[in-house]
């Protein structure tokens, strides 16, 4: 299975929706697209919506951690939402939930970043 990446800007938030599998085959694409959007656009925060992410390996964790550091260096926050049980388990085992907040859905994630209209 491949990976589709959907990027949406909402105020100063980049919403990244991942569909498919985030693994060593697709990690570089995600890294590139997110870095490009973070550098090019006036983005302070990132929401990773993982509702349709069926699989993720350690390469995916590396991409997320790298973008987290990039966002944090800009003074922003990164949150994740709509995480399925398999991906949630990987986040828990890796300890990422200790630094990246998780929310049930995009609306809750946006509200947590205080950018609601």
C-alpha cells in the first residue's frame, strides 16, 4: 500500500492528513512535504491527523520527531489526532505521547492550539 499526504492550512496551523502506510519507503516524502510547508508558509503549529494511517514503523516515528523539533524551534506546537490502536501503541512504546499531545479529532486538536474562530 502507498501513502497519500493531504496538507491544509488553517490560520497558522498546518493540518497533515496521512492515508496509507508511513514506513521507510514513504518517510522521505512526508519529511520533504512537511519541511517545505513549514519553511514556505507562515505556520506555527502542526496537527497530524492519522485516522487513515493503517501502518507506521520506526521511520515514521523519526519523521514525526524531526518535524516536532522543527516546529518547537519555531515556538510552535505539534499535536496528533484520530490515532488508530496499532499506531497509538507504537506512539506509547516509543514515548512520543510524553512530548506530543493526542486528541480525539481535528476539532479538538485545533481548539487545543487556541486558533478557533
